[in-house]
C-alpha cells in the first residue's frame, strides 16, 4: 500500500515549538503589549477606530455600549464580547487612566473593585481627547490593513496627536514578556517631547526637568528620585508609592489617621478590610475603628485611634504591612517595529516624534494633492470665465455632455478634469462676483500649496508644525500634577512600643531549649519551683522582664538566637513551654542553651567572651548581634569552629572597660590565667584565637573571668567525687596559649580529672554518680586549699562509681 504523499511525519517537539512560537508571536504583537507610537493595544485601537467610524464621538449623544461592542466584534475584533467591553470600560475609568479615552454613562466599576454594569445598561462615547488620537486618520496618514474577513480596513496605528503611551501608561502580560508603564502628566510629557524635538541629543537629566516622574490618576506620594531615573534610563526600576495621609486631632486626647489618596491600582475595599483585620487580630494595639468615608466629593478613609496612641507609629506599621504603601515596578516594554522591546524614556519619546513626523508628512502630502487638484480646477474655471462666450458657444454646438467635454479639450486646451468642472458649472456661477471669489481662492490655494511644499521639503518647518499641534493639545487638555514626588525613599522604622503593650512578665528558658513567658498573675499563683519542664531539663534563665525587652541565647554549638520578649509564647507558669526547634530551622537535636542575656538596648561598650572545649577563645562586640531579618527561623553564628566536634563551654558578657583575667581549667588538671586584653575583639563569624595549649586527649572543661587583682575562689569537682576550692589568683599570670600549671596533683593510679569548674562563692551543686546516687554540697563549706591539693571526697567513688554530672541548682528570683 503506497504512502499518501500529503502525510508528513513530524516530531511532537517540532510541532509544539512551531505552534507555540506562532501563538506567542500573535499574543505579543496582537494582544497584550502596546504599540510604542500610539500606546494602544490592538483591542483598544479597534474600539476607538470603530466608535469614531460610527460617529460615536464626544460632540454627539451617548450610545449603548452593547452597540459599540457589537460593531467592534463584528468588524474588527474576532474575540469574546466580554474582553472588548472590559477594555472599553478600562478606557473610561479615571482611576486607571490619567486621561480617559472613553466617556461612559452608568456604572463603570469603582476603586473598590466593583464590576461595571452589563454593557446593555451603560452608554458610551469617545472623549474629547480621543478625537486627538484619531484626528487626520481619514487623510491617508496611517497604514490600513484588511480586517479578519477582508471586508473592511482597519488602521495598524492611530495618528495620536499626543504621546499616549506615557500619558496613559500600560500594563499587560504576554508570552515571555510583561509590561508595566506608569501614567504621566500630559503637560509635562508634551513639554519634554517639545524639548527633545529642539534638542535631539538631550540628556536624561534635562528631560527629567520636564518629566520628573510618573503622575498617577489616584495621586499619592512617589519616593525615590534616583530609582525613577534608573527606570527612565533602563526601562526597569522599582519605586515606593505611598498613600497621602494626615493625622487629625479629636476631642479627648484622641487622634485619627485620614487617608485621602491611595496608591495606583490598589483596591480600596480590600485595603480597608485588611486594616480592619489587623485591628481585630490585635496585631497592633491602638486602632479603635476603621471607616471608609468616601463619597462623591472624593476618597476618604479614616482610622480612628484609641487614647494616647502613637499615631505615627501605627501609620508606619500600616505602611509596612498593608497596601497603604506599595512597591511600584517599572517594566517598560512596548512593540517597536513589530518587535517587543525594553524601552527607556528617551526611546519612547523619539519613537513618538518619528511617528508624528511620518503622520504630518503623509497628511501634508494628502492635503497637497487635494489642493493641487483644486488649484487645477480653479485655474480652468478662471480661464473659462475669461473666454466665456467661446466656451458657451462650444458647449451649445456639442451633441451631449461627453462631446462637450471633448470639444472643450480640443478647442480651448482644457484638461479632462477642467472640462468636467466647466460642464457641471451652474449658470449662477457666471456672475461677476464669482470671478473675484475664484481669484481669492486661487490666491489662498497658492499660499497653502507653498506652505505644504515647504513642510514637505524643510524638516525645520515640519517640526514647527508638530510642536504647534502639541502645544494646542497641551493648551486644551493640560491639568495639574496629582502625584507628589519625594527625593528619598523613607525607611520605615516600626517601634516595638507601637506593636506591643508594655507589660511586666516572668520569662523562663531551659537548657534543652524550652521558652515561655508567663503573666505575673500566673507566676504568683504558683511556687517558683513549680515551673513546668521535663525531668531531665534544667533552668538556664528565669527573670522578670518587660515585654519590650530583648533576649540573646547562646548555644553550645556556637549559635546566637535572638528573641524579643513579646514573641515568647505566653503560657501558664506550670506549662513546659515551646521548643525553639518549632521555629528555628538550624537548631540541632544535641544543641543546648548555655546562657541567656536580657537587654533593653544593645550596648556597644559590652563584649561577649566565648571559650571552646578545644581551647579557642574570642571577644565579640554585643552590637554585632543586632536583630537580623531572618531571626525567627535562623540562628546567627556567634563563633565559627575550626573543628566540627568543638563546642562552647563558657560564655560571658562583660563591660569592655573592666580589667579582667581569663582562667581556664582543663580535663587533665591544668590551669592557666592571663589578661583578657590578650584576646582580640573580632566579628561574629570569626573562629577566635588559641586560648590554651592542650596536651593530646586533653580539653578545656570550663573557663572563667576573674579579677586581675583580688580574690576569686573557684570550685573544682573531679570524676572521683573530690571537691576542692582554691583562689584563681594563686596561679601566676602567664600569657595566652601557654600550657599552664597543674591545679590537681597527678596520681600514678586513678588520677583525678576535672569534670566541673565554676565560681566557688555561694554555690549549691548537685552531684550524680553512675548508680544515680545524688549528693548536694554547698561550696562555702569547703576551705580554700592550695594549688597541689586534690581536695576532699564528697561522695564515695567505690560505692557508686564515677561522678557523671554536676548541676548548679537554680536560685529563683524576680527583679
């Protein structure tokens, strides 16, 4: 069976690529992106052209929208009526377009996102300004193409007497391209265009003296002069657009925030609802009521505040968390020469000027041809009147009209066109007055033709015409700027006081990472020791703080965790609390909290001192740990470990002016004391320097900061249950990274190893051995011994085995 020659074998890949390519080209060119010359998308151009053709213009009465939509759909735009009507409605919305192109009677939607009435209820006509978009279209000024069924012609672009792309902006999404061009002020854009005509090499700075930035129909305040410049330079950029607000005083010490302008394309109803949700959810204290008082006189939203509330603080919070302030992103893409292009301000204006040059030339040529034809006829009529008797005789002697025309051509050297005009002449035109009229017309025509020829041959003249027409549009349609431009983008600082009611609370943080705050009522209703926690856990921090305070937690893995007190879960005193891993992504299972520090403001004169098991040490300024953006989900590195198995053993927060020494004790019984000034102050990501020169298999058990001069008793516990107190100052001050001296006498058999070292002043320690036996000791009961002493036994090693754990019992106290 032979193969049918019409069947092609193509891969799906080829077919998909080809069809999608064609579809994309269509979407880009014929649907979603505006033309750089008239600033219109095809559907908008067709609506304006069709309404103009139907005589549905500003100087005639309104006509049902459905009729206009039907005509556009039937003649030019083979798509759904809804998409045509939506485009038509948008062109009539004075909060979407800076200068409307369609006037509409009836409900054409609202800033609240309400839909317009159906097209059978509304009436529309072109606006007066639209007349300027279509003016001269009948004079062969633009290229016409056949419509979808080849029965009518439609324009590829409109003559556009003003730069509509910039004035009304555009927004659209196509395949692979999106566009977002803001609206501008008509007078400013026209001034900029005229300046560019006179100075083709104008700099962007100079153009921006005329066009300082977008001018939105909804007003508002635009911030960021530099960003606007960048957007005008590249076609891309991001600026801040915020509402126009003012704070009004009410009776009884109350205030209210009044909003009179909101950002472009923000849905007002949604915005009011969002602000009211913030009030209901109590995300911020102090909002009493949110009302929309908009009426026919203009937009007005009111946020009434409770008594003695920081109004500016509330407003800043709303700017940051609602659409009272938005980022507006420029993305200026338009069809230029059948291709989508990212365009800058100057490119748009240049393309527009070239377009107008083209239009005026074509119009002048059209007018010239028309004038020359008429001049030819007038010359013929004047000649006929000057030899009137012969002309009449010739006509009377002819058989019919055709013969008369031919005789006039042969006998009197008239052209066919002139002969036609003469035989059609009415008798009353033979009066004496008519010759004067014709002579006047001939003079006017000669002057007009000379003028047109000058325009066509002299580009300066041509540009004069373009400028004159632009000035006329400006004179007739200009209106003051609505959007205020501010030089700098204001950084919004939200004071915690605005968000959080000030309240005294009890905070508790445990070693395993359970955190909470409790009201003083709940705390006072229980005994402090009844703090809810797991049996294996212990308290690291328990203090009365204000909700406006802040906490820094240091973990053994070298991480710093930040939490404002108000963000700790508010729970009863007897509840366990919330584990940090519920929010922190990098909190590992074997991580524990070593120390917690509370503060009201970060103090640059305070330093953290970090000491690690593998003998590293560093100082870092407290203000290096100011709250970071992702603090809720990520801890910050407080110390980087060179060895993955390393961990922090001791942390201190000290005043950098204090004269202190570092005192370190190692597992194998070595001690070392040196001045803290030998430890450099470095950044949070640094690994620090060597603190102690450790023997093989030795590690730092603990480190302390002690006075350079004075007495600091330290308490040491060995794995054999021996306890010894000594003065840190008994060790001679050496320098950093030395091996140090023995602080326990080395025994040949079963030597003592240090498993705990801490402050020996007023401490209660709980020792637990292998068999689970526990003994509680008071540090002050042990006398101060010398460096070589091995102390005295507190628990019998032979009976219960080694001491596994030493816990400091927590003293509950409120500030």
